């Protein structure tokens, strides 16, 4: 059983991994620009119809079963996105760009 105190103290993924014993394998994120409705604009202190970032995150356990789904709304003026990429020569001498782990 998960203690209420732990829910306030630790991230959910850490609880699922360490206390529940779910082996996590990865996640996928979808990021898109949307227009803020009244509720989102109020929560983010922006005007209605302001562009904001909407992020969906789906976390999977090793058997590919989803274990967490999170919706996040972010002001784009307070968000910085980065991806580390690596480049290598392909079999036909082309440049291959891949995400670096």
C-alpha cells in the first residue's frame, strides 16, 4: 500500500518503481501548440486565446503496458526544450542524425 505521506514526498514514477515494483521502460511525449481556453488561461495567468504548449506524456512498464498518463499545459515563454542529437555516417555515406540517449 502506498502511504499518503509518500505521495506528497516522492514523484509518482519513483513510487511505482521503488514501492510497487513496476519496472519502467520508457515514455513518449507529444507536444503541440494550442490556444488557451478560459480555465487554462486563468491557471497560467495569460489571456484567453494565448498560444500555450500542451504536452501529453505516456509512461510504459517493461511489458509495454501504460502506467502513467500526464497532461501538462505550459506557457511557451517559460519553457525550453532540448534534445541531444548525434551524427554519424550512413552506409551510403549520408549523414544520419539520431537522438542521443
